[in-house]
């Protein structure tokens, strides 16, 4: 599997996966940047929000871009279209994710979402 496809697969799991996945794949200083609320979340707050919230049921990415500015750093840029499986639960956002390669493989260091009007 190409490295960038591995990262796209990980990105999909961040949208659909559970607390265990986040525990394994977030760096120790990971942050998530969402619109208010919840705003900026550190690693612990991110994992807590995953365990207590309703997860996405489907996700698709368009406008995918993959950048590798350094040998152990990769950035994904895309538009996400997610759905929780309930009426009127569609969400569209411009997103970016920064991954770093560690002894534990690729881990997410930073994720950012900017919602788009539907």
C-alpha cells in the first residue's frame, strides 16, 4: 500500500473509529481544532469527546491533497462530507491533518476543520 493511501485510511478511521483507535493513533501532544463549541481540544479532551459522543456513520473525501514537507511529516488536505445516519445530520468541512512518523507508525498531531455551508 502506498504511504499516502495508508494515511487516507487512517484519516477515515479518525472519522469513524472509536476511543481505542484514538488512543493508539494520536501523538502525546495532539490537538484538534473545531468550531466553537468545542473549539481547541488537547489529546485527553479529544479522547473523552469520542467516548461520549455520537460517531459518524459515513465519510467521503473530495479534493484530496497529500503533502510531505519533511521525511517524517505528512499533511492531508480535503473536503469532508460526513453523516451520522440521522435526518439532517450531514456535515461538510474543509479539513487538514498533520501526521508524524513515530516508533508507533503514523500518528496524528493536528487536525483542523472549517465547516462549509451546505
